[in-house]
């Protein structure tokens, strides 16, 4: 892998030339989510019709407070992550919460570790060997939960690692990561490299992550383009 891939410089130049846009808000089927999670109806109906990263982050601010707050935050993250065209999002989310005893307590514990010890320690608890693993939850959505629940001010930002980001990195930079299995070495390497690149580009690591995601989503004409 080259010391600094030219492709990263190009996408950040393009992103900056457009004013550094945030990820567009996305429609979500509120009624379906409310039907699957009646215990959180009021919170779900309080959300706007369009979800963006800022709205989701605000919904996750108190995830570390208790199990109910963590479950609510998780549901909102999943609603954003599945978006408006994936009909099975509520069902899959309920499956995660119902197939592991104490799932909501585990989510709260992860959020608390995230707040106190940072992204990698929280990720470790979610892995297959961790004490807060959740059946049916993979890294693509697990790292979304970490990203949105992380309090501001921590030195290393938790970053989303999904197949779109990993595919672009593999193709354009030869930085080869397998985003499917839970892997502490993989996530550590990803965070270290992304923060290093972001420092060289004078941007935040999550801005770089989004610029990469945006590029790949546009190329694939996904709902998040």
C-alpha cells in the first residue's frame, strides 16, 4: 500500500469543493418501527420524518444512562442504518434484541465502556468472545451504534466499518479489510489508519469515512447516495 493514496486526496478535494456537505437525511418507515417497538412509540414519533447523522447522534446522547435509553438509541441507529427501502429492518432489529438475554443491558454496558474507555474497548465487548456480544448483530451495524453513542471529545473517534467503505478502500488504496467478522485487530488497524490519513488531510476521521462512503454509495446508486 502506498504511503498516501492519491484517491483519498481526490475524494476529499471533491467533498470540500462542494462545501463539505453532510450526509443527506433519509426517509424511514416510522409506523413500522413503532409497531415493532411499542415501548418506544413516543420517542419514535418525536423524531423527524427524515433522519440524518446529527439527529441520530442526538437520540443516542444518553445511551449510557440505562438499559431503556440504550435500547432506544439502538433502535434509532438501526432505523437510520436500514433506511427507507429495506423492509426487514424492524424485524431484524427486534431479533437482535430478543435473541440475547439482557440485550438492552449489554448495549448500555457497551455505551458506558465507550464513554469511559473508548472505541476499541467498547468494540471488544461486542465481539463473539466479548461479554456483551449480541446474536445477529454484526460489525456493520455494531460500529454504527458505537459511532453514534460515542461522547464528544475523545481522542480516537469510533468509525463505521461496513462493506461499502471496505470495498472502496480495497479497490482504491489496497488497504484490505474484511468487514464481516468481528475482529479486534481489524478494527484497530482501521481506526489507526483512518485517523492517520485524516491527520494528513487536515480533516476529522469521520469526515473521511463519510467521504469514502459517499463515493461508493453514489457509484452503486444506493438510497444513501
